[in-house]
C-alpha cells in the first residue's frame, strides 16, 4: 500500500485537533486519539463490521510501525483504551504525530475500500460540527 496522502494526514490532524489533541499534553493527545477511534468505530462498523474495522486498524498500525514504535503488535489497537494506553507510553512529543499517522493510514485504507465519497460522508456524520467541509475535503 502507498503511504497516506497529504489529504489523509491533514484530515487525521483535523480530527485530532477537533477532539483536543495536538498542542496538549501527551495524556490529552492520547485521550483525543481515543475519542477519534471511538467515533470512527461507531461510523465504520456499520459498513465493514466489527472484525473488518479491527483488521483495517491492525493494518494501519502495521503500516505505521516502521515510523513509530508505539504499535509493536496489532493488539495495540484492538480497543480505544489499548490505543490510549499505548500512546501514553510514548515520548510526549511523539504522541500527536503517531496518532495522526495511524489515523491517516486508516483513512487511506478505508477510502480505498469504500471510496472517497462514502468515507467523506461517514466523517461528516461523525463530526457534524466541522461544518460543510468534511475532514477529507480539506486542502485538496
């Protein structure tokens, strides 16, 4: 798989920022990542099932493993609580970048699987307060 696009990384950063992530402490960033994970899970499980969601997140963790050691095994992302725990164990400065890259990889995979239009619509449903432009539509 190719690396996540700049649009995917931008979208991931927007979601984390909305949830209170980047710029905060490591704990705040990890908590924001947990909220993003839960919102993504609630939206995409309806389309790909629980197992499908877990597989896509495990693949995302595997793809980011070479950049960030937080995801040494796929169990790191089997739940939002485990994701938060794993992120909190990292160096404080790396938490936001790790989470952003993980979510960017997930957005890239899910977009490949279900298409950009449906991905954008699902993101709009999860984050309606972000306005008319969904995270995936930013800076195309």
